[in-house]
C-alpha cells in the first residue's frame, strides 16, 4: 500500500511528511530541520564552522538520536556525468529494509519540483560560472518521530538550474569530490520537550518565510503545486 506524503521546502531542504496533514503532525521534524539550517548558515557566515553539514548535525543531534550514519566522498570520473539524484541512487547503501526502500522511492520525485526549489533558501543564486557550494538536503519522515535524511555537497562552476537535484552536471564543471551523507534518526521526546518552547520562540518570525508547500505524493504519483498552491 502506497504511503501519502506532503512535500515541503524547508529553507534549503526538501522534506516529505506522511499523511494529508503533514505539517500539523510532524511540526517537530520541520522545526528541527529549519533551526539546524539557520544555525549552520550563521556559523558559516561567521567562519565558525568548517563544514556546513557538521554544523547542521550539531543542532539536530541535540534532539534526534541517530541509528545510522554513513559518509562517502568520491570524485567524478570521465563517465560519471549526471545529476545528484543519479549519484545518490548509485551510491546509497542500506536500502534493503522497508524504510530504506521507502526513501529510495521518494528521492526520484524530487526531480518534479522544478519551479519552487530555487526559492527555498541557501542555494546559490549566482548567474555567472564562478565556483560555488551546492548543498542539497532531503528528509523523509517515516513517522512524526522517525526520519531518514540524505545530504549531497559539492562545488561547481556550472550555473544552477531551478532544481539542482535533477540538473545534469558536467564532470569538468564539478571541482573536487562529491560528498554524500545519509542518516536515520529518532526524536528524543525527553530531550526535545525541554527545548520545544525555546525552539518555537526562535522560529516564531522565521517559519512562514522559510516554509513552502511543494506538492504531494500519493499512490506513487507526484503532484507538484503551482506557485499559487504554496503555503
């Protein structure tokens, strides 16, 4: 039986939440993701962090207990052109169980969100081919307290399309290695309960500006929302 997901842009992340009322039931997922991104962005601006994703995880790990984490760095060879979604499909591990298969089935749908991903936050907006960081983050909430996430980071001189997840990158335009990091985690209600009020206060004026409803996935079919359908 196919699961129904509502898909949101949470600043620079694509986040799929189960059920027709995804945000109402999974607000902890969204708020944790947004807070961690804002903190990581701030640290990078202040030169207080070397790696954006590590800074992101420092916040996430305050509330979420990771049961799996993998990290892979690889360089694109002459035959390795393609898009980040293809790189992920070829490199992902531990997808034999049901939750891993659900995440693998979710990822290709990201390619359909072409018109709104660019508005989600920290993706570079350069229109000239200068070296820039690309950070792509996708999260699937299996339940309100259980998530699988995928991060892809690399540098490119190629001008970015509206949806870099599905953009084909030329090997010669990708500088240095590509980093792919996976994680599974469960929310610690004990830890998050102590911080929920503070998190809500920090995000009070930021949530609406960093949240966009991208579409829904039902019966294996992705239905992107138009700009008018964004929340």
